[in-house]
C-alpha cells in the first residue's frame, strides 16, 4: 500500500525481537522491499529484552547501518517504565515524552551512537520540547563529570546526539518558536 503514494507514505516495518537472527533476516527482507525505517521498542528492557546499553543489539545496529534504514522509537513502547501508583491515561500521555528521554539516554551514554556512526534514530511522536534542555544538560554533565570515564572523542555528547537523531512531533508551537530563535532547523 505504500507503493501507491511513494512520496507520501514511508514504509516502516516491525521486526521480530525474540531471535537476533530472525531480527536481522527480517530487517534485510523489508529493506529490499523498500522499507525506510523499522519500529523498535524505546526501552527494550521493560519488555524483557536486553537494554540498548548491552552489546546484545550490536548485530542489529550493524545491520541497520548496512541497509541504511532508520531505527524508529515510537512513544508508548516503554510506558512500563512509568511506575506510578494510580496513574491515569492523561498522566501517561504527558509523561510519554519523558520515556523518549530515557531511550535517548540509553543510546547516547551507552555505546550505540559512538560505535555505529551511520546509526539514525527517529524519536517518533516524542515531541521536541525536551531537546534543548537535554542538549545543554548532557554537555554540562559531560564537561563537569569527566571522572565517570565517558569518552565522546573530540565531540560533545550533544553533537553526537544531533548526528544520529531525528526528532518527530505532531504539534509543538512553543518549541518551534524557541528553535527558530536559537537557530535550530
């Protein structure tokens, strides 16, 4: 169905995660069929899989870079990380963008963004309002806490994050205004 409107619809696939061989085989299959992205969980560890900090995902990261697809992390796939008593739907919907921030942290402070330079990650419907704060915070932490041993080479964490990230949103007029004022496209 995406072929009917190739300029309008962007094919995205969902991969089987329970077996890395099957994950990579399906990734390659959908890439050959024209997929442009694959949907992955924001926080796989809350679903019983290894976290993105582990090297368990390295074969996937290498394969997705090889086929030049985007790893799409859509809000909602990590909501189990929000463990508040008596939480309601409205709270989940507002806090869902903060789960995106948790996913960014796993991928940035883990090794994925540093060891796989071609990795592209879309934070789908995660909003963009959190990004200016996070870009500032990760750099400030990195510069002030060198004792932790993190190594981004000659780059700041915000630069590495920018190189790998596509931030997606539905509506965010306040952030768009701020981005325009500070010169972020």
